């Protein structure tokens, strides 16, 4: 019963925060819970869902290349300005942080709850976009590593 209540609260908060992605995600998970014997499916989604999501995002990012909106000229132009260099560096940093975040999420799934709560707060209170739980987990990973190296946590 607790999981139903928790998901319902997330749904309501997502609705009030006008976060369509989180509303849809909550409804999908609630619908899956209604179907008998979906534990294996839910476990599979938990284990592979992030990778599936990254694949969908990657497809969306590659579409402008496929449609001809972005070409080699645009890539070369990106390296001709400071903004382009910063964008490339941030892209590399986000990719590295995300890979660390996925590892952290698989090692410590309880962190997911805190990340989801933080994401919801960011969306509802600060009009953010819930696009970065994996990136947030990567940043969490880096902060944990720094805190451990400073012996602030074990």
C-alpha cells in the first residue's frame, strides 16, 4: 500500500508542478502495478530503463543530423568560438558524470528516492526540468568521492 501512496503523491506533485514527463512516468508505473504478475517486468525496467532512456534521447539528438539540419560545417563552427569549446567540454563532463551516476544508482538504489525528491523539488519550486536524474547522480558521485577523500564521510 505504501508504494501506491508514494506513487500517487509523486503523481499529484508532478501534476501540480506541470511536469508532463513525471506525470506520464507515474501513470505508467501505476498502470503496470495494476497488471498482475508484473514484478519481473518492473525489475527489468528498473535494471535497463535508464539505458533505454539514454538510447531514446540519443536518437532525438541524432535526428537533426539525419534531417540535414546539422552537418560537418556546424561541428567545425562549434570549435571556432569560446561558447563552442565550453559546450563541448560540458558535453564531455555530463557524459562522464552520467556514467558515474548510472554506476552509483545501480550500487545504491536507495539514492534514487532522494534524487527523485530533489528533482521534484527543483521542478515544482524552481520551475526546473526533470531531465537530469542521471546527471544528478553523477554529481552526487563526485561530491561523495570528494567528501570521502577529505574524510568527511566513510
